[in-house]
C-alpha cells in the first residue's frame, strides 16, 4: 500500500475521511465505533508527546488526553514498537521495511490502513537508523517521541552505545536532517476540531471520566455492549430501553410477566401456579458483587505475545480493539467479578461465579467499578458510578480494594506523594459514608489491605522481560529503571534497586492497612457491616510453589507489576487440594458475608484467615437455591412452559 505523507496533518485528514466513510457505509455501528476509538486513542497518544505530565494530585483531565497519557508513555510506546520492529527483522531475517509491513499485517484488517499511514510517516526513518545499528532509545529520541526535560538525564532501556547516548542521538538527528514532517508529528493540530472527530472525542472522554457505559439507552448504568465500560464491567442489561429493568433489582411481582432483574428467571410454573422467581429465589439471600478498586481489580493485562516476536502472528492482535476499548483491562476474567472463561492464561474462578454457582438467582448481578490508578484519593469520585437503589435492589457484597496506589506513584520523591494514615482514614470514611447512603440494608463491605510489593523486585528483577527474551538483553531491572527515569513507573517505591526505599514503601503500606483494620473494628454503619482482610500475596506464592510453580508466574509478564491470571488458578487448585483457604481472598470475603458459608471472626469485624471454614450448612435457603442445571430462560407462556428439573442433591452445591 503506497501512501505519500508530507505532514502529520494528512494523517488527520485521512482519519477524518475514514471516519466519514465509515459512518456513511456502516451507520456508526458498534464495531465501527470500536475501531475508531482505537485509532483516535493512538492519535491522542502521539499528540501526548508534546504535552506536560498532569500536576501532582490533580485528577482533572487535559482537554484531549486521558489521564496518564503524556510524553513519558509515548516514549515507552515508541521504544517498545521500535524494538519489536527490529526483532521482527532479526527473527524473520528480513529488511526493516518488511518487518514494518509484517507488523501492520498482524493488526486487525480494519485498522491496517492507519498503521500503514504511520509506517509511511515513520518507517523510512526507523529503517535508516536501525540499518545504521542504532537502538530503539536512539531512534525514539531522534524522532522526538522521547524527550529530555531540562536538568533530567537521558532515559534509556538498552545499554548506551559505545559513543555515548547523547552523541548517538546527535548523529541520528543529523542523519534525519530534522525533517519538517517529523517536527510536525509532535505538534498535531487539534484533532477534535473536526465535527465527527469532536463527537468521538467527547464519547471517549465520557467513558474515561465517568466510568459509565458508552452505550446505555435507558440510563440505568447497564449496557448490552461488552466494552467501553459495558457488560464486561457490569452485568448485562436485558432490556436497554426500560430503566426499571436491570441486574440486581428485586423482582417486580416475582417476575411473572417479564424478567425485571435480568437473571433469566421469570414466568410461572403451570403445574402449581407459583412464579419461578418465587419458587427458586425467595429467601435465598441474593446479593450482588461490587468491586471498587484499581488496575489490579480491573485486571490490567498486556498480552506478552504483542511483543514476543517468536510468538507473534495475526492471531496475537485479534483482541486489540477489545483490549483498547477496555482500557487494557480484562474485568471479565477478574478475581472478583470475572464471568467468562479466560483467554489470557489460567482460568476464571471469581467470587461472582462462586456466588452464582451456589445461587443462580445472582446471575448477572456484578459491578466492577475499578480504574487504572485507582486509590483512596480518587475512589470517592469513581464510586459515584455505582448502580444500586436502596429501595428496589438486593443487598451487595462490596470490595474496597485499592491494594497499592496509595503508596505507588512515579515521582522521584515518591515518599512525599504517598497517602498518609490520616488521609487514608479520611478518604475511606468518606467513601463508606457515601456507600451507606446508596447500598440497600443488609449489605457487606470488605476492606482489603495493601499488598507487600517487595515481592515484585525479589522475584523479577534479574529475569528477562518478554522484550528481552530473544537476545537476552532486557531484564525487569532495566525496565523498572527506564520507567522510573521517565517518571511513569507504576510504583517507584517498590520497583527499585534501593532496598531501603522498598522497605519504607512496605512500611507505609502496612500503616495504611492498619488504618483499614481499625476502621473495620470501630466504625458502624446503618446499611452494612464492615470487614477487613489482608492481601496475602506471599502466602499465595507459597501455595503456588508447593504446586510446582514459580512465584514470578503470579505477576503479569509485560508490566512486571500486576497480579496475573495464574493467581486465580492458584486459588482454585489450592482449594481442591484441601490447602489453606486463606490465600483465596475472594472466597474468604464471601465466607465473611455469611452467604450460606460459616466463618469465625476475630472480633471487631477483622477476619482471621486461619479460622475460615468452607462448610455449607443444610438449611431451607439451600433447598430453595435454583438448581445449577436449570435453563436460565424460562418462558412465561403456560403452553410452552416446561417443568424444571428436580433439585439436585446438596453435594452439588459444594463448588
């Protein structure tokens, strides 16, 4: 595909006509918007090269950019992409130009045109510099996609060239002769000035800022579209034209005529005239699952095959549009609210699935209200997107789980930017008071302690990152240093060779966990009780080691920071082998809530992991639980109604 580009403005023009054509041909279908979202997101990322970082403590967003997308992230993205191109050429013994074309061909077809435009703009310059044996750091600095602030060091992922990084960059810039095209690429005109793009920009900002579904026709905060904060994040709406129909509500007149709570149970048993909802759900103590969390709760994940050239193919990038429109999060596989079979390793065994397995009346009653960068400082605004009506809805089990960001930041003076115990107390109390004004009576809130992140450096620092596996040249220690230099590290306090700083960060995390523990002991609320539980990462690692695994497998391989899908797998196997259930935070919290599972308490709302049990008492509620084999869609027509299968034995409810 030959595309002649003389300035970055042509990219915007190309995109404008691409958007126009797409809307004319496809009437702005869901998939069209999905693809356009990805393209505009990438353009905004490029524009971010000329933007300044967000001020410390300011949660507001700049006019065009989502929070966190600024020049440091652009530099990281450039270095990763150039590294992949270089390794593709090496692995396939091809030219750099052929490697660029190969990479574009891997991307989903509807996004390839945009990839080729960028390839035409940057490709010749990248090829020329790589052919002169200049590494990705030098290439990206010379393209002005990596920048050096006054008084700051030159950040690099790879070891500096023999001539020195500054000299190599100077030579690279002379080779490129400071092309006008390259100058303009970091100075995009206002992308959102075009009429169609302006609307798209507003949609992007709406989704990112409010954490509410993009497609929600009745405004009940539930959607029939999976991504863009749709049903991957919240239970799927079954009637998006009726604001009184949504997951989690109490059934309207036992759902004789329609399915008002979207659990698939409605109609009347023609044999005895009893509504199915009443027969199977009355007295079942149905509860929804809500997670208020951070990127760990949202299940942040970058597929390692995106940057491992030995595994790379078109199949590797098939999920790229979905991943981008879910903010690189995979809540549908997460530990608390996951409901789909995992496609990213391990398998899904969430708290929601466990509750649903015991009580099918809980079907679709889930909300994952998490965001990348979530902390006690911004969670109060985030939880305003909670969908719960105190009068009409079922109670909920709510996880408050910001396990790291109150001590994690990318600032060089990281200790000064950590949440203090006093601030933590104030933030959490405000959040709980807000929840008390929103949650139905009989709900439960579980405060999850902060993780001890020293585990990360201890188990990863000397291992090779996926990007360094081909040539064995990039370790996690190098990646952490690169991110720290750019001030975009997810956690400067733990991802550092400075042992003293790592210990101080863990000390602050323990202090904040103690604040949560004290809140659970002393604070009382009208509509819910409060529990506290540790986040036992090291105990989970020990379980995994006993099963023959390695601790580093519990961490996401690309970012070297977040819990991986394997962690859920550890919990499942641990329970099946009769090992200590303390490592299974989700089920332990379910145990705490008394959802037909007995537990002991260490007084004052603090759960003792050592005393948790998984016994399921035989009681009337269990007998009334909907059989697991029952079809989820029961017709209300007497002529078509079929007799539900008999109740299974109680043993069938035990996992």
